[in-house]
C-alpha cells in the first residue's frame, strides 16, 4: 500500500504539476540548477524543507541527515566517505549558494537518542551514535547545566544547541569562512516547532531562538559576526540562566 501510494503520487505529479510547469522543468534540464540557498535539514519524515518553505524545483539545494548535523571540517581531508560535507562543498564551491540554513526541529529522534545515550532504544545501532556524536559535547554540557530541569526542556535545548553547533562547524570549512568574510555567503540557524507550526531563528545578540514573524530576517552569521557569538556553550549558559521560553 505504501509503495502504491508513491506510484500514484508520481502519476498525479506527472499529469498535474509536471505538465503545468513544463517550461520550468525544460529550463532546469537545459540550463541546469542555480539555487541560491542550501538547507541542511533532518531526515525526519515530518519536516520536509521544500514543503515548509513552499519552494519550487530548483529553488533550494537540500541535504538531509539525522539531526540536521554538520560535522567539523577535516584538515587535511581524509579518504573516507563524507556525504554531508561533500554536498555542502558542492553547493558552496560549485553552485555558489548565497545562504546556508541549518534547519533543526522539535521532537527530533536523533537528538533524543543522543540525549538518552546508552539508555536509548537505539543504543545498539551500528552508525547512529557515531553520527550524533557530532553534538556530543553540546549534549553533555546541556545535561550538566540544565540538571534538574524537565527532560523536555533538556531535549529542546540540545535540539537548538545542536543547530548552533552545526553553524559553528560550517565556519571550520575554509571555503565557507572565506566567503562569509567576503560577504558573499551568510549562515542561518533555524529551528521548527512542528507542534505549533512556528519557525524560530537564532539571534546571537540575544543568545536565543526567536519566532520568525515576517519575511525579513537577519542572518545568524554574516561577515561581521565574531565566532564567539555562535559558541554553543554561551547559548547553553544563557538557557541555564533563564526560564524556558520555547
């Protein structure tokens, strides 16, 4: 039934959307893609970046993985497989995107597994804990600083801090840092609360994720943003010092 639903969906797409936007698809086929935005999102089936932003084919270059995480750059690069880093490199160096958005979300299973650690139902998985260890330091700091808080508060804090951590890791890639410094690339830290349908963006000055209420938004990291402004530890310290606001 599930596969039949997909095939029916494709048939409807081909006869409907594809037919109605034939000029767009012909242009994409002949001229190639030229998206201005890269979104690194979670693989979670409930949080589709294209649906959330109501974009058209060709508008966004999308990378999805567990937890919407970005690993730090390797210097020098090794010969192992690095799918997320390769996709980011292609978007930045090849497609010359002007924005990178890290899109985390509420109720993230990957973050929950990271927070639960050895007690997680997924603790014996072969690859999950190795991947989510990208945010292990963030998790450990949040669990320590928010000791005594309800678990939901800790989970949400780690979800958001992991987004900030991924933005910080983006700046470890020299070809990203160079473009940010030159003003040709800006970075954004977003978090989506799927239970409320509300998008939040990280404000480094306030050390908080604030609701996005319009269509104009300052970037999290621009050419004048100091790296200290996106230190996940500062964000976690700020959360620990105030009542939950999310």
